[in-house]
C-alpha cells in the first residue's frame, strides 16, 4: 500500500506525510532529502549544479544514513537541491532508490508514504492513494520565514517569497518530471487549514482508498 504525496515547498506535505505514516504504521520517505543529500555530496566535492556528471556521481553516492545529516536542512543546500533536481541523470539515479523503498518498505511495514514532487506522477504512478498538498505562495513564504527565524536564521519576508517563487518556477518548468498534481490525486489546499484540519482531511482520504485493508 503506497501513499504518494506531492506539492510545492512549505505547503505542509512533510508534516502531513509523517503523521499519516505514524497513523497507518507505514514506512516514511522524504524524497526531497535524497536531492538534498545529492546536493550536499556535490557541495562537499566542490562541484557545480551545471556539471551533470558530477551531480550524477553525487546522486549515486546517496545512501540511507545520509538522510540524517543536519546540514541537509540549510537553505543553501535546499537551493542547490532544487537545481540538481532538474538534472535527468540525477533523477534517474534516485528513482531506483525511491521505487525500491516503495516496493519493499523497511522493517516489514505493510505500506509506505513517500513525500516529494513527482511521486504520484513518475515514481509511483500506480500508488493506491495520491495527495497533492498546496497553499498560496504567500502563505508558504510566511511558513518558511517562521521556520528560519525559529532556527535562529536571519531572514527577510520579501527575500523568502522571491526564493519560493524561483523554486516553484524551477520545479514546475523543468523538462524532466515537473511538479504537477497527478490526474487522480486528491488536491488539498492548506492555505486556510490548521495542522489538525489538514491531517483529518488527508487521513480520511487515505482510509477511504485502502478501506479495511
């Protein structure tokens, strides 16, 4: 049983995905961390985002333990990850990791929740439940600003908003696996929803798709 969750940055899909995984006792994979791990390997090797061979080599080095590195959460790595995510060989290298996780969830779990940008459209197009979590770019910028400030990072709203718009453009306009909602996805707009309301809507949708199973 696979739950595919897609959507733009700071829409709330990560929090939602983790809660759904706990609720249904499924394995959880934040696929965005795979691209951040690729970016981190690339940065540590002093590689550039326009060097496809170096980026692919970085992607092939990604392993499960890399996903716990705290440096993955920095804004610099987030921006580089968005750039390398547009590189077809990088996406191909990480596609195998993601599909393997979905096909054989760790720890003997009965299902998997994957959170990303192209899970329902490319990685797991046959997933039993697909959600596309979104929100207005202004709301998402406010959320990201709060995250940064809570982490002690100096940030300006207008800069965060522009970075969000730039990232949205890269994600939605790339040639390979652009960000979009799958045709059969349940679209959940969290602009006006609090965490509990968003979770309830997503939980009920997933339960309706898998039923007694």
